[in-house]
């Protein structure tokens, strides 16, 4: 006997189904569905049947069945015009051919130079703030994460090589994302997208040419893409190098910016935990300490806050698959042709997995408490074979931003009502306005620490602003 279909959520409209409710606030829709029907329920998006899943066991099935009875690329087909056919938008065969390159780009040894780039760009940002002022952290993170990505991927000269208007072009591509309209319609946003892609292509062709002419002078991501063979042994064609670069920026920019802004906002909203985190920074990473891998590994409270932010405010709260072959899930059967969506909004708040789930409580991840240990309980970075390859990059970047900011500044939160803003790409908080005050140098560290850091060649000290 075949199993029944997942139960349909109430409230679907004729023709649209739950599409309008989903566009309005998918987090609310998923929470309503979970409260009404449990861990597996169906919604309709226009004519499409979608099963929404919650809980580690269902999540595990979705991730481990990807590239088997589920496929990833159909759900992300709307991205193809923007990022090309690459990685998560490519066919399964192409993805597995490209995968060794992905592993090379994010291998552990490369993280050292990415971390250096992060230190330099974050410190440059902090130096630019002056002694005191007011800023919107949400906006600042969007800009800062661009500079970090530019520096980490193309090198210190990234501004000149990519061109002043590179990020405006990227913004045109990002703003054109549309999961509903056909991507070839002659709409202004699609015309701007195609124009922006042409500009980015010509810039990156020139970046590739420069490296081909002087292969010994470069050791960056583009050079790695040019020299790492695909699984079939061939070198990556230039067009694919460019698409991969755009795909990395696309996957990593707004996601990291949104989550970094939430991290700072949540810390400022929870002063008791922030004090513990500041003590940890003071003890392990005082001003002038190089924030390398060894120092970062001592900042447990910082990384637990990052994990708690991923749980409570995931910037990639849902991920999509298409069912290629009928699938048994719990008490139900999901037919071929359906879509599947994982729900961070409900999975991350299950009270039998996370104690007082509505509470910001990073210590839940401490060794003593060890909540959410199941690798599929939290889905903010995905899971299984396609789990975010840039996760450590993003976590280290957020750790460096948080550490250097609270190491050098007193920060006061001005915004009262901070909401989740849902985009077609990644979620981010509404404005996070803060007032900041640079700490006096005497408070930052003692002279001996500065001296030791200068003798050790600490990169921050040379650009120190005298308070
Ligand atoms: C807080 C920041 C980030 C979040 C929340 C995030 C989230 C995710 C998620 C949820 C997936 C899985 C998608 C799926 O299964 O459908 C993913 C995949 C991916 N991410 Fe990230 N990401 C972040 C940062 C980054 C960064 C910084 C990079 C690169 C520099 C990056 C590169 C990738 C790539 C290449 C994939 C595809 C992996 C594959 O298909 O094998 N991500 N990311």
C-alpha cells in the first residue's frame, strides 16, 4: 500500500495557493504550517506542489538524497542567467566534474591568506570610522564583506583590477534575481543584469590575462582556478572561471553580510553575554595581537555566538530541491515533480532539540551542554555533499569583524525594532543603527603588548590611529 501525501496546509487561495503568503513572510508561513500540521506539510505555489520539512531526520534525508532522488539545480534554475551554469546551478555531471576545484579553493592551507585579507580589510574599515560617530551596521557589512571578498580572492590590488564600478555591476546582477518571472523578458532589471555581466566579464578576462602573462607573481583564487584541473583532467575554460568567481561572490556576499549584521545586533541586544565575549577578547586577543588561526581558535565565545546567530537568524533560511523519483519520508510519500523546501524557521526552534529556543543563548553550544549536535539540526549552511564550502571562510570573517570591533570600540545600539528582511537571495536585518566611540589607546593594551606586536610585525600597528 502506498503512503498518503503530506497534509495540505489550510489557507491556500485559488490559482495562487500559498504563493502570496510565502512572498509576504515565508518564516511566518512555515511556522504556521508546522503548528498546524507538524514536521511535514504541503503548500501550493501556483500550480506547484511543495513539501516543507522540519527536523533533523527529515533534513538529513533531503541532504543525503540530493543528486539521487532529489535534484538541486532545477530549484535554482532562476539563478542561471545571473551566475551561469556552475556548481549549484550546473547539471549533476558538471557539478561533480567541478567539485575538485571547490575543494582546492577552500582547503585549510588557503584559509591562512584569506584570514590575512580579512584582518587587513576589517582593520581598514575600523580605521576609517574615526573616533566617534553613528552608522548602520547592516549597510556597513554589505560594503565590508565586498572588500574582504575582493582582497581574499583577487589580492591586495583588487580595487584597481576589478574596477570602481565592479560592485555596482554586481548589485545589478543581484537585484535582477527573480524566481517567478521568465529571465529573458525585456524588463529594465534584466537588461541591466545583462549589461553588468558584460562589464564583469571583460574585467575578469583582463584579470586572467594579467595572471597568464605573469604566472609567478600571483597566488590568489583566480590563479588557483586557472591552474587546478577539473575531475576529467582538463583545465577550466576562462568562461567557467568567471562564472565560478561570480558564483562564489553570489553565494558568499549577502549571506555573510546579513549574518554578520545580525551577530553584532544580537550581541548588542544581550549585554551580559557581550561582556563575557569582551573578556575573552581581552584575554586572548588584545589590541595588536595578530588574529591568525591559533588566536581565532581560542575565541570560543565568539564562535558560539556565530553558531547561535546561524540558528536564530539564518541568512539562508530555506533551500530548495525538486523530487525526481518518489520518496518515502516518515509517514508520507512525496511524488516525483514536487518541490521540497527545508525550513530553518522551524527546525532551529524545536524545543526538544534546543532548550528555550526563543532565547539567545550561545552557551547552549558549549561542550558541557552540547545542544544541536546532530549535523542536520541546524541547516543555515546546508548539509551533506553540498554543504556550504565557504562556511569556515564566513565564520572566520564574522569572528574577525566581531573581535576587532569590540576590541577597539565601545558600541551602543540605537535601533529598537530590528526585523528580518527577506530577500530573493539572503535574509538580512533591517537597519542596525549604532553609536560608537573609539577606546583610548591606554585602555586597549599596555605598551609592552604594542611593542611585542610591532616587533612581531603585527599588521595592525602600522595603521594605528592615535586616539
Ligand atoms: C553566512 C554566510 C553563508 C551562508 C549562510 C551560506 C549558506 C549556504 C547554504 C545554505 C548552502 C547550501 C545550499 C543548498 O544546499 O541548497 C551553501 C552552499 C554554498 N556556499 Fe555558502 N553560505 C555562506 C557563505 C559562503 C561563502 C563566504 C562562500 C564562498 C566564499 C560560499 C560558497 C558556497 C558554495 C560554493 C556553495 C555550494 C556548495 C556545493 O554545492 O557543493 N558560501 N551556502
